[in-house]
C-alpha cells in the first residue's frame, strides 16, 4: 500500500446530496473499506442505505498498491476503492454522496435519528454506522505531501514488502508502531534508520531490545525530520536536524515511514454522546455496538484491534456492523424490506 491519489468517482454523486428529509434504514458515515462493506451488507438485508463521505477511499487514498486483500492479488488502491464503491452502488443500489460531512445526529423519537451536516445535509436514519476512520499524524514538513505514496508511507506493516531489496529506509517515531515497523523492515531492506526526537522511547522495552540487536538498524536520536527530498517521482533522501547540536544531516533513503500515531476526533465523538477509550476511539463490543442503541461503528474509528489496522479487518467490522443494525431493526419491529432492492438484486433493475 503506497500512494496518495484520488479515486475515480462513480455514479455522479460528487456534487450531489441527499434530498432534505430523506429517510433511510441505515446511514453509513464514511467511505472507506469499513463503510462500503457495511453498506453492501446492509443493502443485502434489503435495508435502504446511504453512504455519506467527506472523501471516498479513506486510508486507501494514501497508498498505491494493496497486496494483502484476499483473492485480489496485487491491485491498485484506486482500483480497489472503485470496486468497493461499485459493488455497493451498482450491484446493491446503495446511494453514495461525497464531499459531505456529517456534523451531528440526535434521536428525535423511538424510530428516527436526525442526521445533519455540511452543504445543508438533513436526513433521517433508523440506524447509523460510523466508519469515519482515523487521521494519521503527519510531520508537516516539506516533501511529505508531495511524496505521499511515492516513498512516504504511514503503515510499515502494509508497505514493507514493496521495499524488498532496497538500500535504505527511514522510520520516524519512538512508539511501538515505529519499532515494530523498523524490526519488520530490517528483514526487507539493507539499512533502516530509526529517527526519534528524544533519546528515550515510548515503545515496550522488548521492542527496543530487539531493534538494538539488529545490525542493520541505526538509531538517529535527539533528531527531527526537517525535509523529505526526492527526484520528482520518488523519495531519495531525508534531512534531519539534531536538536542538541544543531547539526544537519541528509540521509539517502528509498522511503520514509512515518509512525507517530493517529488523531481520532475524540471531542466530536464525545459531543455526540459516544463513549471513547483513553486514546479517543469509539468503544464497541464484539458486534460493533456503541453505547448508543441504534448506533454502530466499524473500522479504524473503533477501539477494536487498535494495533492491527488493515483493509480486511475494516471490511470485516463493516459487515458485522451491518448485521447488528439489521438485528436491531428486527428486534425493534422496525424492519421494512425495500422492495426495489429485492427487485434489483433479483436482476429486475432499480
């Protein structure tokens, strides 16, 4: 997984928004693997479903290739996004609207939530599935944005195999993710530079000791990244500055892995009445249920499997969330199958 790019949009939903007052069995908030998997499964249960997304693709927009999604081999991330969307939209009749941000939802009676947001968004939902992902922290240095997906990566576990046989890479960070990434990458590349702004680490001592035992991992401590440089198409080096001595150093590398954590919108979640864990992720049980009846969550926005964020796990959680939404509606006596969806899935058209 490697490259930042915008997926091709399908279905003409780019500038559109749902009609004001539209009513849905399921409103899915988020357009990544978890969101589209949830939408597809919800539609298979004959639930009227809509996807509302600020941008279709989620974390896949920051990658180029995916080779760890079962049965697809090696596929362009943009193609995988297109397939997710097409599967939900074209095969199951899910409505998809992009460039719209959900800001609030509130229960108005025993059946409906009112969902409001940007561009005049104002619809009603019997259930809500939050699949809003998580924002990776960035360095915000020159070259980072320009080379995202072209040597700049935010997931060592995802992208390490693409650097097999390369001369050198840099890993930025001092926590578990950075050390796990450096250890993993040390098996693929000739040299790994672990860059950290302090001498001490937040990582577990075990990971630190394993990394120190690797002869091809070099620690670059008390240092921060000043710039990421490239040749116009790929990363070629990283410039670091020692905070103690002021010394500047340019290190030739084939890639830079930024592993400095995530930034979930904790305050927003809590303003909606959602319970979060200590890091700000939405607490869910094994069926993706939140503390609010009728509201579910899936994918990277949840407290589930925080140490292992993958496309396949996000898609799995989306499917489970949809199943739970279906069960909730059935148990509450609110299940009313969409005849038009049945007709479409039977081959009769929309």
